[in-house]
């Protein structure tokens, strides 16, 4: 494979920095809407990484599946539960969070030190690698069960979010929007 051009390296570095920053924003922000926006930016930056690596099919799948379905699902669930719902502050959980954050930083630094010393030989991809046909053959062959399990998991998440929202807002009749006991609010 030919070495990457300067433009490709700059694009990759930019999208990688945006991906890290948006991932951190996704888990650090306390407002669920801001979490969803952070996830949206993260998914878009991953699509940018795929473009900089000339993986156009993966870029399209990333945009269609994650931006078009998963992020929209998360926003739907947030709106169903109420966007103002925030987690209560918990002072007792600060020590475990600090230990967890320190452990993750230590693990990241260790992995970075190991990876920087690796210099694997670049192997040319086999013919047809990454084409629609090869991805389809893999997806509907050995990966069909995990693919279908993911769709069942997403369906269960929607049903679970609806059940939580329904119990959170009281018993509401599905047809009239009035309380199930017949009283009016």
C-alpha cells in the first residue's frame, strides 16, 4: 500500500481528535440532550475517520445505521423519558469514580506505550476486500446471528424505554391519553 498523503494524515488526526473530545463529552455531560449531541458528533467523526482511510462503504453504513437509526433511537428515548431528567448528584460515589477514571487513564497510557513500539508490516488487502459483495457475504453468513441479535436488542430497548416512561408518568390509557382509572387530571 502506498504511504498516506499529508492531507490524509491531517484529516485522520483532526477526526481522531474530534472523536476523542466528543466521546468524552458524551460521558461527562449531565444533560441527556447534550449526551445525545456528543454521541451524534462522535458518530460523524468516526465516519470522517473512515473517509480518511478510504473506507467509503463503512462510511455509508456508519451514517445510515448509527446516525440514521441508533442516535435517532436514543433521542426518541430521551424525549419519551423527558429531557429534563438528570441523575441526582451522589457524593458517596466520587471515590469509586475517581478510582475508575485513574484506572482507565493508567490502562490507556500502558496501551499507548505498548502500541507505539509496534511496527507491523502492512499487508496488501486481498482482491475484493471491503466491497459490498464481501461485506454482504460476511454479514449474511457467519455474522447473521449477531446481526439479528442486535436488532432484537434494539427492539427490547424501545419496549423497555416505553415501559419505564409509562410507569414514570403514571398509568395512561393508550387510546385516550387519560388516566386508566377514569379520573381527569
